[in-house]
C-alpha cells in the first residue's frame, strides 16, 4: 500500500472553498495510475500491450470534503481480481493522518482496438504479486438501477440538462474522462438550486463510453436526500452512466 499527496488548490474548489467532488475523483484516479505504474501494470505496460484500464464502478464515502490550502493523502492498493474484474481500494487521509474517506472501485482491462476484455492472466504474475486482500468500504461497489426503475409515478418527476463531449472532456483513450461524469452529476444536483447539504457519498456505474462531439442528456431526480443521475447518449439512447449522490458520509470500517 502506497500513499500519494495532493494539495487542494483554488481551481479544485467550489464557491465554499471545499474540494469539488470531481477534483477529488481526479486525485483518486491519479493515485491509482501512479500506483499501477510503480508496480508494473500502469500506462507504460498497457500501451505496450495495446490495452487500457476501464473503470466500471466506484463508491466513495467522505467524512468531510477538504478545503482550500489543505493537503490530502490517498493510500491505494489493488485487491487482485475476480473473474475478469480487478478491484482497487482507497483510504483518504487529512494532514493530521485521520481517515476522512474510503473508496472501492471495479475495473476491466480491455484491448484498445476491439474494446473486448482481457483475461487477468494476460498480465502474468504481476496482479498477484502486488495485491493486498483488504477491503475498506465494500467487497464490490453496488450495481445501480436506471433512474426509470426508481420512479414512483411517471417521468414528470425527472429534470433534464444537456452536456456535450467537447475537446476538454476527452482523455487519452479518446472518450469522456470518467471524472467528468461526476462533474456532470454534480451540475445536475445543483442545477435547480444549490444543494443545501453537503454531498459526501457517491456511487457510480460507468456503462458505456461517451465519444467526442456526442450530446448527452443528463436526467435526474431526488429521493429524500439522495439525488439520482443518469447520462443518456442522445442519438443512440444508450445509458452511459448511473450515479447516486448522497449525504451519508459514513467512513467507518476497518483500517
């Protein structure tokens, strides 16, 4: 298990000087990328093999969001694989070395051209050698229902905004970076009015890629203090992601 330090800068924070959720996800992703690279199965190896890591699900629980000027330490490790799926966990610490967040994520390794999953034995013994069997939040992040399955009456409960996969949203794998799905979800949550409570928990399922120039309908509704968000690619009708945002920032669990 390795730790990585990130400073909370002005561009990372919202109107209340607290760390944007999508900025926190970017830090988590960077910690994962550095850790994978250091242990021999990061971007260097994946590029050589014509492969890429694709995140499928992530769950995060925060005690609080760090503020401008703080440093955040993120500890991460692989939990190995189950069938085709790779699992990675995270502990998030403040400057006093107190745990303020926990996260669990689920990944696939895919061929860049075919987008088909690669079997874990494709990586030889690397995955086993650098994995730690320690889950800090869930064994696996939950699978979320599409928003229409949660409606109690009809789609009059829904609100909608529109987003576009413009140049600044696209990552090295030529699709919308997964942290942008979080930013879009937070935009939806705060669209009608600024949320009056702090969002401290996120569950998200990534279901299909969003490519350059695609238009995306962001559909959302509230359920108590939970906000449910779906992203739907407009011209195909494909569900790109399901997300739940909530205030239940319980970070209890084993250290």
